[in-house]
C-alpha cells in the first residue's frame, strides 16, 4: 500500500494559514538570516511563507485546470516564445535598438539587481534531498543537483553567477531594496520548510522552470555588450520542456499529487506555489528601474560618505572645496553639474577628454581604485552620453505578465565548456583536487565509513545547503550524493 503524504507528514494536507496580526520578517532580513543561521529562522520563515502565499493569491494564474493539460500548455508557451524571439531577432537585424539595455552599465545594473535571486538559484528544492528513497522525488532531486552543477564548479549556477558579478565589480549588492530580496527569501524559506510546504515547492518549481522570452533577449543583449551570457544560456538548455527541468517539474507533480490523500486540495496549493513567482522584483522590473544619472548620483553619494574629508583645500570646483561639496549628500547633483560646467567633465565625448576621468583611470591617476569596475562603467556611460540623451538611458517599463517561459536556443559558442571530470565523479586518492586537501579527503573517508547509505546521504545533504553547496566541500558533497543516488 502506498503511504500518503497525510500519513507521512501530518501538516502537509492542511493549507498553511497566514499569521493573523503577527509581524512577519522582512524579506531582506530573512534572506540573510537563512543564509547564515537557518535553524534560528525556522518559525519566522514559515510565517513569512504563509504571508507571501496569501499575497500571491491576488496574482493571476495561467496554469490549466488539470494536470494532464500541462505538457501541451508548456509546449504551446515555448512555441510562442520561439516565435516572439524570432521576431525580435528579425527586428534587430533590420536596425531596431536593443530592447532591454541602453548601455553596458544598464546591463550590469540588472546583473547586480538580480543577485539576491540568482545567488539562491535552485534553493527551493533543497528540502527534497532527504526523500531520496522515494523515486517519485527523483525528478526534483535531480533538478536540484543540476542547479548545483552535479558538483562541478563550472556548472554550479551560484558559482557561475558569483564569478559573473566579480568580473564586473558588481559584488556589493547587499544594499539593494526590500523588493530585490523577495524572490530569494521565498526560495530559501521553501528550502527549509519543504515538509510543510511540499505542494507549494512543487508549484513554485513548475513556474520557475518555464521558459521566458526575457531570458533569450537578455542573453543576446549581454553578449552584444561584451558580458558573458553563459549563466543565462545555460538555463535555456537545462530548463527545456522536452527533457529538462520543465519536463521534470511536470513529472514530479503528477507522481506526488497522485500519492496525496486529497489531490484536488494538493493542486490548489500547487497553484499557490506557482503564484509565488509573481512577487517582488523581477527581470523586467529591475531593467525598467534603471536611470543612468540617478545611479551615478547614488554612487557619488556613497563615495562622499567616505571621501568628504579626504581632499586638500586647494582642490576646488566653482569656488568651493571638494570636501565642502561632499559634505552634504543633497549637493551631489549640483556638484556633478558644477564639474561639467567647469570643464572637468566633457559630456558627449570620449571619457579621455574629461579631466575627472583621468583622475580615476590612467598610469598616474590620483584616484586609482576609488571606483569599482561597475561604478567606472556607469560613469563612462554617463560622460559619453550627451545630456539630451539621458532620457534614452531610461528603458520604458515592460508591462508584461511575468511569464515563466523558457525556450530552446543554441549554445554553440559555449559548446566546449564541459567542465566535467574525464574519469568519473569521485576517485579516491586521484591526482589533483583531493591530494593535499584534508577537509575533502576526510569527507570522503567519513562517507566511506558511514553505517549505511541513509547515514551517508544525510551527512552529504547537510553540506549541500544553499549557503554551502558552492564551496569546495559542498561541491564534493554534491558529487558524492549524485554518485550514491544512482548507485
């Protein structure tokens, strides 16, 4: 007899209720708490999820009414995205401008704004690792393992995104607004509450693994601007509806809903989880929020807090010392205008014509290192854009439903990036990575010495949490877990 979820986890069949009259943790605070000390945020993360589910019920839901319709629905959306993408490419070929990014700094602003979500990529499935003995959970577990790159750094999604941020000086994203952390907080909260919120986990996964048009356009325009799009193009392939994560999402829903004591109630909660994808900042809203001059003002304001007492009195603009200008944040826009009027900045010309630029870039730049690569790109684009072109740097808000659609595209330029070991996932005492690394060698020995597979899998799962899986020990644990799962 098949054990139902109602018997396995008593809380599962009762739909979670939002906390009445109770303060719910902020998305930003919960996000960092779950990454740092998840065990201390157990109760608050459940309350947070209940509140977000209640809010999400106000969002539209385009899922079909029955599970058997899902494959056709997914395929239809993928085909629609493919047609829309062809139309986009045709328009670009005929001279249309980029749809999303007015400049390279605009694209980097997006990468930074999406960081809280991308650095929790796949986290919502972490709580399924403990169900490895049930084959019906394997589509979800396999999806999580693939989000982790099966333990290979060059395929681990979080590792890839961290590298992308570092390559462009976008690592400092912790100061983003509350809305930027909503999706990441939801993903992490689901990660640590899968037993109580399994239908919502399944629904969220179903929504997230669909194929959005914006993914294809973003990849195309990032590449055009000289930014490696591999993190994004990788998702185009692994999330495909035929055999990828989208397919696995439907497979898991079918199998697990069939085991529920009340499939209809289960599916309603799946819809709640699906709608959670609609909350907080998303790709198009982050892109639409960019304002080149406002971003530069914010950068200068942050610099002023540190540098307002660091300049000599003889350094003056419009008769006032730099320390005086930087002493009051409200003066920053006026200060920027004063530098332009005084000729320190030559708008609409190459940056090399601006004296201020030469202060931060060059062999004898007095302010070398003050501005990060991202901040320099914002300054460069602002200087080179004529004043009357500022408005063109503000992308018109995209009024589209946050469709979770992803479609297939080629990865020709990245076909050589396998990153996988040539002779298997794990080799005791293999030359290279394991030799001389005590921590990794000890983990392998602990797994080998475990009382049984259950103990070994539990040990490894603890090292595959959202905050650890991208580290050396987490990557090793993922490789071992993957090997044991298929053993």
